[in-house]
C-alpha cells in the first residue's frame, strides 16, 4: 500500500492519496494525519500527541514525518534543522515510533 502526500505551500493543506481498493478488501489501515505549526513550541505538542496516541493504541506503529532542509554549505546546517534534530532525539527511544525525514532543498 502506497500513500502519497502533497503539501500545498501557504494553504496548510496536505493531500494524501492511496491506490484504489476493492470494496471487498479490508486493508486494516488507520491513517491520522496531523500537521503542527513550525517552531520550538510545536516540539512539546508533537511529543505529547505521539505519547497520547501510543496510550490509546498500544499495538499500532506510528510514523512521524519530519522535513529536513538540505543546505548548500555545511555551516548553514548549524542554523537549519535544529527543531528536527531535537524532535528526532525526543522520539528515538519510543518503541512503536518510526521517524522518517523528508529532504527539501533550499
């Protein structure tokens, strides 16, 4: 099963599409897509959301998708991606959480 997400800049909308599934098939996928505002305040909200989700659904795997800026020079890396670094560190020891980084080029 392949899901494709497309974030529309400035609108705050994300479109997720899956291939057609026959009505007789039960694919057993639960998809909750939650977008958070950018910034350090969002770190606590994301970690709390993942913790609450794990409490309510202990047998479910969770994937957290983190955008990661690719810079042209190594010293620019110091300025960018700090939030992604802290979020990955906060979630890395959770047993049912997979962290996926999606790179975008500046």
